[in-house]
């Protein structure tokens, strides 16, 4: 994760989009989903969170706090990336 991941803002005009009726939104670049797609689709729900009391070095905690956003989510993302890379 780099510093731009959580600081970039959308250039979408959300107010304009909200004001459009569904029929006015151009979806021509999005292909229709076929019956085959739905026949092979699998429902995946995110797993819940487990509360953990964890003592970490002060410098590590400070670094995550200085990254902006919720440092707990950033720490969780870093741990997930580590775990995924070691499976």
C-alpha cells in the first residue's frame, strides 16, 4: 500500500450521477452477465473480525498512526498481505 491509496479522491461527479435515472446512465461498456455466469457464481461473504489484544513496539504503532486513516485497518491490511504472501 502506498500513500496515494488512501489520499486519492474520486473525480466522479457523484451529485450528477445521483440525479440521473437508471435509464440515463450509459452502461454500454459493461457486458451483460450471462446465465452461465450466474450458474457458476459462488457467494463469498467476508469473514468477521476477531478482537485481539496485541502489544507492538511504540515506533511501529507510531509509524502506522502517521500513515493517515484508521491505523488499525492499515495494520490489519499489512498483516493480511504478510499472511497471504506466506501461504
